[in-house]
C-alpha cells in the first residue's frame, strides 16, 4: 500500500509528460503515444523526479535510421543506437553494451528531444543521456521488485586495455601504459522519494556490473546511473602513488602533488598542487612569503616552548596566505 502511494509522484509526472504529448497530438493530427513511447515517457518522468539535473544541459543530437542519437564532442563522437544490441559508442576506442540488450526493444522516443529509452521487457528500462559537457549517463529505471538487481555493461576495450577497480570502488578503463580511457562515477541509486538505495559496482573481466539492492518495501520506480565524463583525472600523491577521481568528484579532493587531466588516454594537462588540493605556483620559490613560511615553520618545530611554536605557526600560516594561490607548501 505504502509503496504504491509513494510511487504516485512519478506517475503524475509521467502522466503530465505523456498527457502533454497526447493533447499536442490531437491538436496537430499526429498519432498519440504508443506503448513504447508511453514507457519512455514514464522512465524519463522517473528520472526527472529523482535526478532532474540529469535532464538539464542536454547535448544537441543528430539521428538517422541506425542511430537514435549522435553527439560530436571534443573527445570524439558519442552514438546511441536504435538497436540496443549495438551498444553505445564512446569515440573510436570504446563501446559499452546495454543490460539485457538481446531482449530489449529498439529505442523509443521520449517526450524530450534526443532522449530515447530501451524497454528491457523485465521491469526495467535503459535511458542513455548525453550532456553538453561530455558526460554520458546510462540510466536504469526499475519499475518494481520483480525486476533484476544486477545490470551488466560489457565494455569493448582496445587491445591491451583493462577494466580496473580501486579500493574506493572507482572503476576505470585503463590502457596498457596506465592512462585512463574512461573513468566511471560512483555507483548510486535512488528510490521514488529520492532516498538512496544500496548499490555498488563489480568488475568481471571487461564487464561493469551495477548491483541495486532494493526490496519489496522500496518505493518504486528506482533510478540507477553509471556515468562517465569525457575527461579523466589522475591524482598523484606525494609518495608517488596515484588514483583516478570518480566522474563528478570535486577536483579539490585531490590532496597530492599533481593533478593530471586525460582525454581518451592522452594527457592534456598537468597541474601542480599544494598540499591542500589547490593549484601551486612555480614562482613561489624564493618569494618572501615562502621564505617566511619555511622559516617560521622551522622555528615551530625546533624553537623552544609552546608559545614560540604557536606564534611561529600562526605567522607562517598567515605569511603563506599572502600570495593568492595559497603557497603553504611553497612549491609548484
């Protein structure tokens, strides 16, 4: 009882989207929505309710008889097929397969131009979305508790590349030289009320699996979303180790020495950092602010008494802040 009541918000939104199209159809003489388009409208309405920002900033798309949506980006073309078995293309080097592609229906247009949906015919629907900033989201909309809990995304990678997962759960497609071709955002899923549903990624060979642990008491529909951006960021720590930032993570979370930016496995920028995750400044060396910071930091360690340590620490910190780029570490 409670589940169906909580579902009403998505149902109303779906009805609004679908109703708008039906009214428009009756006024213009076009046919009303068919079952596939109604399912697409329902799925997009669920996304709108749970994660509205996913439908803002959409990329401009083209289409043809074989391609439901095609977007030209800096890192190459992203193409969403009409036939789900063809998978989603990311540039020239990667293709990501859709869950249940062999049993899913062909792409159906949603009320939002450029957004299509694939009915998996098992209580779930796949809705790929391409944003203008290059982010690709492959949303799964889960209608009820009888739907599957595991969603496989087989990835066709170049020879020698591999799918990796670090201790933080971040998944990346890594080329033989260690550079990332793509990095995926953290696994997430939300129910019809916008509450988090337990979920995680698993990696098996070159297949990324999202596991969504809903229950019969979960308010449906549930929306889950593996996403990947056109840029990948590698944080190089002071000890020489490194890790890939999940897509969507704030770049300031990298507290290392350098932040390296990649696109399709090619490094396009290397930014030196202070120990606080802010860009450093190679001109820091030899400046008075840096010399004061180093000098007073030394006194704070070796100077006599707590007062000296406190005063020198405060003075050193303030001196290091005098330069706009925050040269606390006095390095570029």
